[in-house]
């Protein structure tokens, strides 16, 4: 790992000591990820075009989307590579939180890759059968959940250790112990968050921009949670390994920023399920690790609204025998059919996401 190699040189050149600071390594991870994504972006786009890995547009979607057909998809591999390589360079790979975050990103990414492959290369319109896809999501979430429950039960219960207590917003003294029942809670968070990003991935730059804002907020929250003085002042759970997690989140932020360069309107590449499932699952596991699961619902507020619009639409359609609440779901398609331009929808959804993220940060002190 490059960071520890450079820190070891501080005995000879004192300036190398800066590479031991979380803030410096987070910044370097973010810059590295952005540069890697920018350098490899066009290469990945050309490779996807060469192998005819392009977006398939469903007939049920808005007519304006037909022009997107054939745009290279599965671009999530660019996000994963640009996140994982800087993490390897600048983070402590012996840290359990880093290992869990990387495993979550890779495992959900592989599931998404499988789904994309079946849809694009095998010409299966919906990719992996829905119940199988959901089943694998539950299985992965269960494995990660079991690992976290084991860590929580085997911890020393010293200050800063990961525990199986649930942190509730606004109630600093209320920390219910869930024990083994923490497992279904973890599974719910991971499955729902991975699907939420997927729901929002329908317009150029929308999902990656929303993810960028969420990751930025969690980078700050993670750093605060990993700092004993700041977490004490804000009265949020202190989790010692959360500080190391900021390096991973910094890399994730830089990768998302770089991908947005190629994904903004008109998009040169789409992330596909390989990107959406991995980013959503990773956001979920980060929230769990730093004990801010409830804050995830605020930080990712737009993702939640997109998902709710689908659930409400489907439920109402079945209950009423064909009636609809929205012109089309997810929510961004509703505004498309109302006549809003794609660019206007994306920017306004970004603004809403920023409001949600800023509000979530203000709640840290309201306890």
C-alpha cells in the first residue's frame, strides 16, 4: 500500500508524515480516482462499442429515449475500477470496514454485471429473472449481515467498536440493542438501497449525480463519526474505523465525478446494473458501518422518492384495475411526460438531493 510506504519514509524526510493523515489520504484517493476515470473513460467506451455492449430501450419507455439505443452500457466497471484501485493505494487494507465496503461493492457489482450481460449480450429483455436477482441480492445482503453481526457480537465493546445497537435520530440516549435481529435490518437496508439507485438510473447523469451528492455527505459524516472529539460534540456514535472509511468514500466520490464527465447529457456511456447495484449496496453498507442507517433515508431522499413512486404506481394499478397515480414511474419519467426537458429534470433532482443532504447534516446536532 502506497500510503504506508510513504509514511515509513518520514524518518528520512519529515514531510512524508502528512500521508498518515486521513484528510490527506482521502483527498489523494479522490484525486487519483478522478484521474483514473478520466484516463480510462474513453478507452472503456471504445471497448464497449467494439464488443457491441449497448443500451437496450424498452418499448414502454418515453419515445425520446429511443435515440439512446446502442449507447455503451455496463460503464459501472469504470466506477468500480476507479474506486478500488485508489483505495488499495491509499487506505489500510487490514481495516475490517475497508474490506467489507470493498466486498460489498464488488459482490453487488458482479451481480449487476451478470444481469447486464444477460440483457445485452444474450438479448434477454429483462436480464436476470426478477426473483433470482432479488434472491441473490438477499443472499449477498445476508452474508454481509452475518459478518457484521459476528463482528458486533465478538467486539470488545470498547469505545469506538462496531456494536449491534441501533442509533436513532434525535434521541442520543436511545440505543436499542438488536443482537441477532440486526441481521434482517442490515439485509433490508442493503437490498433496498441497491435497488433504489437502479430505479433512478433512467436519465443522463441523474443517478450518478445523486450518488455523488450522497457520497459527499457520507464522506463528511464518516470522518466526523471516526473523530472522537467531533462525534462527541455532535453526540453521534463514535466508530473508530469510520475514519479509515473516508479514504474509500473519497475514492468513490472521485470515481463518480469522473464518470459524470462521460455520463452527462448527451451520455456517452451508461452505468448499467453493474454500477447501480454496486453503488446502492455500497451506500447502504457505509450507512450501517458508521451507525447512520436512518440518516441514509434523508441523504438519499430523492432515491427514496423514486422508489416509492414505483411502489405506489404498481400498488395503485393493481388495486384499481389499471388506473395510475403518475403518468409513468419512476418519478423522473412522470415529469418527462409532463413536458420537462431531460436536463431540467436532472438539475432539479440534483437540487432536491442537495437540500436533502444539507438537511441531513443539520440533524447531526439536533439530538
